[in-house]
C-alpha cells in the first residue's frame, strides 16, 4: 500500500476546500491563517511551505469509503478536522512559547499573540460551519463527534500545562492526557467521513477506537522525537520537550521505573523546577538529562508503548465490515505513524 499516495490524496482533496474556507476570514486573519498553513511567507508572498503530514485528512476521506461512498464525501470532515487541529496548534505554540513550527517562525512570533488567539478561535468556529452547512442529519452527527473531540483536546492541553508544574505525573495520567490531546482528534478523523457517508454508531465507534489508539501511538513517537529527534527533520530545537519541562511519556516512564538513574533524574528535574537559570542551560546539561531518561528505560518503554498502541488500533478494525483495500489502507497509515522520523 502506497502511504505517500494516501496522504497526497487527502491533501489534494482537502486543500482547495480548506483554502476557500480560510478566505472567508476577515482581514488580517485570512492572511495570518494563510501564513500559518504555509501558503504565504511572512511578507505575504506565495510560498510552498510544509503543510504537515496530512494524516488526518487522509483518514477522513478514507473513512468515507468504509460505507461504500466516494472519498469526496469525507472532504468536509477532513477540512473541519484540519481547522480544529490548526486552531490547537496556534494556541499551543503561544502557550508553550514555541518559536518554530515546520521550520518557520510561529504565528505569534510573526504576527503577535493576539492574532494567534483570534485566528485560532476563528478556525475553530469555521470547522463547525463547514459541517453544519451541509444541512444533513449525518452532518449533525459528525459535528457532535467533532465537538466532543475538540473538548477532549482542550482538556488534554490543560492537563499538559498543569503537569509541567508538578514534580511527578503517573504513567496513567500521562496516557490520559495524550489520549485527550492527540487521540481524540485522530479518533474523529478516522470516523468522520464514515459518519458523513451514513455509517451507524457502532461502525463509527469502532473507527474511533482505531483512531484513538493510533493517536496514542502517534504521540508516543512524537514524545521520542521531542527529546531525541533531529532538529533538521522536526523543525524544533534540540531536546525540545526537555527545554519546556514537559512530562512526556519517556520522562514519566523513566521516573516511574525506579533505580539509580531514575532517582538521579528525579532529583535533577526537581532542582530544574526551582532553577532561576534554566533557560540558560547548556546543550550538555540537556544531553545529560536525556541520557538519564534513556538509562532509566524511558526511551525503550515509550517505543514499546507506541508499538502496543499500534496493535490495539489495528485490532479495532476487526469490528468493522469494510472492503479489504480500505482496511489495508488504514493499516498502512498506522504503520506510517509508528515508523515516521518527524
């Protein structure tokens, strides 16, 4: 199965409709949003920016085919999911203080915090408009699922922020947070096209289980990249999550593991939380923390958790009656998430 073709199909079908939707925004929000999506540069000139992996649109249009509908039936869902996802990115970048996304300055750095907030809010509202304008019963069902996923996503971000200020977070709490922050929207992506195509709730629920566990696998891989990822590939600083004191899965698993490395890591992170010079730490200091996380087993545990969640996601597909080629495509997208490098 050609995953590149699946991703490109989702992007090709969704992008024109997404651009038309963004054009509805009042100036200067339309321009700010276009910059965020990579369509223009900071000076307003046309650009061919990195629009991300497009996993969510690919899943949305693929899920429409579960019902025998054409992939185009899933396009409003794909666009709505992308709008919600990018609403969250605009706000998260500001809250987390991230200055780079996809190898470019983030919106709040270029256009200011107020525009990042306003454009994020506008994209969120636009997502619901896109679905409800269809005027069908299926569109109403899809909107309910997307709004529930959006609320979970916001809950997850709130948990993520609160965990940064705690000395300890359990593995269970971390998984709950990541299920909200990442799993919920991927669950909606995996089912929304099917709902628009007339799937019953049992089918939609099974597809959501696939997407939810795929999201947990996706986030586990992201957590690994957040510490050990190549900045050239990720577009973020070295040791990005450590610089933000994130209680990501490798950190939480290492702290829960016990042993000398785990204990030393806990003491070091507790001291970091009280440090007035943390922002000036050297590369070597962050590298030392990453080495302790790995020595305590946090890196290996997280990699194994990514594989476990991938298995659970694939098993969820067994509850859905769908064409074999569609199931193969869902499986191929799941494989892509686990082995990706950025």
